């Protein structure tokens, strides 16, 4: 047990890179910390850090030992917290990166519900198009849409959103209603793309027959909200999840077209830097996983 306590103190000293700051964080006197680290080095038989009056510097053995110790300490803290959470609700600040339009259309009511279930949790949300760095930035979780690019993170798929085709009544009156997917090649199409043309893959609901059509349009966008807005302003055809356009469809600003066809489903993931999640983050991901599936 003593060796585990010394490992905890070693990790705190390395994280602070200062005996004084580690003493402030742990409540253990500076002299005691120094003595315990020296005893740990003696027990291991290797020097873990070089000490000077100005700074601390890890040895090669110290760096290796720190990485191992940190995982052990994190697991021990997580086990302690998870047991404690059986008797108490999680607390703290949940920092999450959310895609703007998906958060507004889908997540806002769910987060409100989650907040009522867990009043001890506060929220710090970053709603920007950029993909935050979960390793270097202080986020607990990132919700991401689409295919994954970063294989170093831990991904949990929450749901898949089916996509449909929509256009405004005025646009359809002016340019005609497409009767089959190939007709989209002659229409203004709004969507994410890096060139002036792109390929849309559609699937017939009845038999999953596939149809690929190269579409084009004058607008190149990276905002779902702006695409929806342009479609409602008679600027073209849009391919997106039903909930994103539910209000526009309900008011008649947009109509679904080619109702027998759907676009490829968009996967939704919860991304974390580690599997060792505090209770607030684990409960948030579990909640979204259960609730999102009911509205997709």
C-alpha cells in the first residue's frame, strides 16, 4: 500500500514539476514529498528525477515510470470514484465540443433533460466547426458527425442519422420536381464539398438499390444551418437528416423530394482521449447513447 501512495505522490510531483506546487495540491509537506520520492528511488534502484534549486527534470527511467504510474493511479482513482457514485450523483464541470447545428436541432433538449437528472454537473460547451484536440485541450468529450479520421482517440458510436432530399416549393415550381436520382444532375445541389462537383449516393428504401449521381451547384458550404437556410430560400436541393429541416417542412418552406430514396446514413460518435472516464462524462455518453437512438 505504501508503494502505491508513493506512486501517487510521484505522479503529482511530475505533473506539477515542482515539489512546492505538488505540496500545495496534495497537502503533503514539501520535505515529506522529497523524502518519499527519495525512498521510492531507493526501492526501485534507479534515479527518477534530477533536482536543482531551479527545476526538476525526469530521467529516462523517470519518464517510463511516470507513464506506467499515471495509468495505475488513474485507474485507482476511477475505481474509487465509480464506487462512490453508487451513493452520490456526479459533480463537476463537463467540457464538451459539439457540432453547432446538430447540437441545436438534436442535443439541446436532451442536454436540458440530462441537466435536470444530474443537477450537480455544470456545462462548458464549445460549439464551433473546428475539431478540437482532445489530447492537448481540456475537453472531456467531443461529439462528432461523419466518418472518423483520427484513429488515436476512443470512439463510441451513438447513432446513425438517415438523410433525405428536400427543396422549396418555389424552387420546384421553377425547375421541376426530380422524378429519379439521375435528374439531380441538372439541379442546383447544396452540400459539403471541396470542389464544384461531388457524388451523392442514394439508396431506394424498398430494396436498398444504389444510385450514384454527380451533382453540382454554385455554393460550397461547411454549415448545415446555412445549407438548410439556402434551400428554404429557393436556392437548391439539400440532402440532410430529417430533424435538421423538421421546422421548415412543418411550415411548408421545404418539401421532401424523391421520397423512395435516402442518402447514406451519417454516424454520430462520442470521442474521448481515454477509456478511463470520470462519472460525469460516462453518464453523459450513456445518456446520449440511449436517448439519441429514440429520435433518429
